[in-house]
C-alpha cells in the first residue's frame, strides 16, 4: 500500500497497472506501458517510484514497450528488453 500511496502523491499512479506480491521483498509492478518492474525490497520507495517514472518516459520515447526493469539486482537498475 505504501508503494501505491507514494505513486499517487508523486502523481505517477497512472504508470501502475498492477502490483503482484510474490513475497515480503518480492514485488512486481506491471506498468501500463507493458514494462514489468522487479521492485525488490520496499525501501527508498519515493526514490524508486520517481526513478521508475523517468525510465518509463525514456522507454516510451524510444518505443520500447516490453521487458523487465530490475531494481532488485544491486544498486543500479537493469533493463532487459523482451525478445519477440
């Protein structure tokens, strides 16, 4: 719920299509762009949500609409496009 609240307060709730909770620290956010986000631990929520929004804007500008953004693989995000 804290993720949804933070996304709403930042004005980015429209990015979120669905949140899948697989475990306590295993969250997947499915975006309306078609990108999945492996959110990882629920820490630094405001930073992560803002960062996700920036990356989604960049992907959309480059007509990329499928793949997974990993925020749970170390300090830096990793985007893996989905192969057709």
